[in-house]
C-alpha cells in the first residue's frame, strides 16, 4: 500500500481539483481562496451554506468543499450533511476556530473527510487535501477494478445490468431513446481450438479495443457480457445509430482480425424490464446468426 500511495502522490494534478470555500467571514474566505489558487487548485468562495448549495448545483465540477463550521443560517455540519446527501463525490473538510465546541466524531459522522482547526497554515490544509485525494483515487481505482473485465478493459457483466437499469430509468425520466447491441464473435470456439487460448485472448482484446474505438465516447458504454459475448448500451440512439455502429465494428474487426461478428440490437420500449430489453436484442442477434448460416449453406 505504501508503494501505491507514492504512485498516487506522483499522479496528483491540482488543476483537476475544484475547491469551494465557504466562510461567512468574507475577507478570510477570499484570502483562503487566493492561497488555494496560488497552490494550483481551482477555487471559489461563497459566504453561506445556502449559497454553497446553490453553487454546487450550478457548477457540478467541484471536488472539494472547505467550510467553516460556525455560520449563521445553515452551519457547517448541516452543510456537510446536505453536500454528502446531494453531491456524494464531493470531499468535505470542516474548519473551525472553536474546536472545543465540536467533537471530531460529530464532524466525521456528518460525512466530512477531515477537520482542521483555525488558525492553520495553508500547508496543513494542503496536506489534508492531498491525503483526501490519494484516498479518493484509491477508492475509485478499486471500484473500477470490480466493474471492469481485466482482459478487454470493457465493463463486466455485473456492471452491465446495474448500468442498464440506471439508463432505463434515465430514459424514462428524460424521454430519451435508448439502444442496446449484443454481439458475439463468429466461430470463436473453432478459432480457439485452432490457434490456442493465447491467440483467443488476443482476439478478445482486439475486439474490446475496437468497441471502445467505435462507440461514442462519454455517451455509449461497452461490456464483455461473457466469453466471446459483448454488449453496448447506447444513449439517445435510434435504429440508424445502432446499425451504423454495428457496421463500423464489423468492418473494423474484419480488417483487423479477418473474422466476422454477429450482432443484434433493440430499442427500448416503455414497460420493458432490463431482462426483456436484453431478450429483445438477443432475439435479433439469433435471427442475424440464422441468416448468416443460411447464406453459408
């Protein structure tokens, strides 16, 4: 773990961190904002908990909240609870000049990452922020590993169903179209038996790279469903987009590996469950495979 900590520290880029400073003492808050900016962070100051919630909703890129604990209206503890409830990915550091009035455990139980007593040197705050970044990055990496297929770099089946359920709910809420593609490699068992498992693994890796290269980055997501079976969830996609992505993937795989791929897609309809949505795409996949067999026959 020590080696991992050192690696994480080397990878820290302060420009990736956006810090919201909350302090009703405007002059103090502005000074702290300036100091954090000079260290390389993006930083902004507001003077109340109420303003902080508005700002967090307005600008979704904040990664840290550094808040005073004693403020009129919404105090730091309430702001911490609200922030962690509505913006769970934001790390919170609570600062106070009245440490004897507040227990560390109360601040942590409210959801804060850490606690710092006023007055403090900016280097002390920087150290706490760095430690929080390292711990957050480690958690994110561990989470990524649990939802990623190690061979292809795509998401795994476990994450597929979780994500599909989320995307269906979002599609229903926003009234956006949702597409699903299922794919499997033609004659993969034969390829494996002929060329060996190492070549088969390379085949799967190449296909994973092709999927990632052909889907719309930040919009669609690719999954290794199991064995030589794959899936793609496409947001705001109609049949034309599904067919276009299918064609690009098939062409790229043939050009790269000289092998074919079978595909089936479905467009979400109201009332579908994740299971029935997958079943609809699977039905089209097997129709496609049957047509291929007929053409070969």
